């Protein structure tokens, strides 16, 4: 099931760009994620905050403080990467299965041949990697998806 949410306490109302957002959902490869909530964002600095509110709203009261904190760090980093480095619109997908939460961000800038994302120690994707149960970058012909799995009650970092 795919839903659209503008954050906690807001009704799910169709907007003119919803069809575009739903088209973006279909662009997530099935092997990467089966999202239950998806939202698209423009490449503006405010979008990082909006993406954080979206993810935390999807987790709701089911997230303990540690999971909410980790999810906020992860989405802030992934959204910032899409905005600052890819300079691309991006789509955030959230899914939950059992004790695992998966957050995925898809941008519209593909990796070049043999290109890898760079991680600087103590910054960005390095922090995400230390928080995550699992994470990966899935290259696509017209962009990439970075997904991160977090676990309830289990924290990679103290």
C-alpha cells in the first residue's frame, strides 16, 4: 500500500502533483524497497527538515526515543546529500516490517561508471553506516537509491 502524508496531524489530501509522486514510487525497484509511505521533495534546503518530519511522522508513537533519533540523523544526512551533492529532486520511502524500519532516498543523478559514494570519517554516510543495521547504494540508470535499515530496541551506536 502506498500512502501520501504531509506529516503528523495532517489529512491525506490529494494535490495536483500527487500523480507525479506516485510515478516516482513506481521508480523504486522492487528489490530495493516495498514502501508503505512515500513522498517527493524539491531540492531546497527546507526539504531536509520536511523529510525529517515526514519520516518521524510515519514512525509515530511506535518509535522509541533511540529509533526516532537514529531515523532523524539518517534522513537528515540522506536528504542533505540529495540536495547538496545531487542537486536533485528526491523521493523518500519508509517501510516497517517487524522490528526493522527501512528509510530510502532516491535521487535523479546516477553514479558514473565505477563511481562510489565517498564517506568521510565522522561525517555523512560514515555516521549513517555506524547507525544502520544495514545500508546500501543501489545504482539506477536514471539515479540512485540509498537505503538504510534501523532496528527497534537495537542501537548500533551507544
